[in-house]
C-alpha cells in the first residue's frame, strides 16, 4: 500500500519539489585580464585626480610666498623689456599703420613674450624636483600620476595671470590704450594665458628630460629665443630679410601676437588660427609629458 506522497505520474513522485538550481557564481576575470572600471569608478578617479592636482598647485604657489624672489625676478624682467623698447628702441622702430604708435604695437608682444619666458620655470621646477628626489616621494603616495604635472602647470598659469595683470598696469603707465574695448582686451589676455598653458606642458617635457635645473634652463632658452625674437613681438615681419619672413610669419608666437593685436588694437590677425596653435601644442605636449613622467626614473 502506498502513501499519497508516493503516487507517481510516471516520472517522479507527486508532492516533491526539486530544489532550485543554484545561481551561477560570478566568474573571476582570467589571469592577467583587467576588469574594466565602471562609470562611477571613473568619475571617482577623476575627482581624486582633480583633488591631487589642486593640492600640488597650492603647494607650488606656496613656494612663491616663502621665496618671494622667484616672483620678483619673474616680474622685473618684463618691466625692463617694456621700458627698454618703449623709451630706448621705440623711436628707431617704425610701425606704419598702427593706431596708437609703437607702444600699442609693443604691449601685445610683451604679453606673449612674458608668458613664453615664464613657461621656462615649469621645466626648471620639474627638473629641480626630480633632482632633489621629491618626485620619488610623490610616486610612493597613492595619488594620480598626472597630478604632479598638472599641479606644476596650473601654478605657473596662476603666476602668469598675476604677471600679465601687472604688465597691463605697466603698459597703461607708459601710454598703452586699447582701441577695441574692454571685452576684446580681456579676450586677448585669455588667449595669451591659454598659449602660456600650452607652452608650460612643452617645457615640462624639457624639464623631465634634463638632469637638473641648470640643464633645463640651458635646454629651454635655445628653443625659446628663435620663437620670441624671430617673431612680430617687437618689429613688423615685413622689415625682416625675405628668407626669415616665411618662418617668422607662420610660427606660433607670431600668430598669437598678431591675434592679440587684432583683439586689442584692431590690426589684422587670426584668432581661430591662434586658438588652433594653442590647442595643437596642448594636445601634443600634455600626453607626451605624462608619458615621459611615467617612464622617468
């Protein structure tokens, strides 16, 4: 005699249920394979990288308060250039067709020349930190690798903002007046600062490849002088020898200077072309500097 629970239908007893099949356990990635980070993890990494960069930016800015000579000497040189070209060479340099005379022609060139020379300090500062072993300490910390370079370049950008504002005051004192209004003048200043930030990444590459600060400075100036002095910063390109005009007219410093003059005093210049140069330089040198930094010993 069978119990009710043993009545069958031909396959299995009635009243009995199969245990649910266990859900498959999550498979671990294969050895050597990297798990792709989620969107939330990527956002968190960006937040951490930005926080690390801000911390190192503040650290580099504090150096100017503790060693004020760094800021003093970075401002004395451009002031000397303004006075030299305004009152010594200005009378001997003809600038036909420039509203406002030579001082109006000079100041946009001084703005660009000032940030070009200021960008050298990025390479010098990085080379000094590498030589002193400070970068090795940063490598031992759980921080973004790009934060060291971003902090250095952002601190130099902040310094350039102060220097350009100071040069504006000096320019007004020696007779410079914008003919295009305040809005266009601010646009010219922002263009100069963007170009300075792109150059800072270029000289960061120089600083990483240098053995010490002196070597970085010696490597930077031969690259910088043909850009600043063989340009339209101080003289019109048409007054140069014919073989030099092609280079001077198309190199980035001339393009940015002419664009700033266009915004500040209304002379011919191409702002999109200057923006393109800055973006290209930044797109080339920023990844290159980060790659060089990761490979540096």
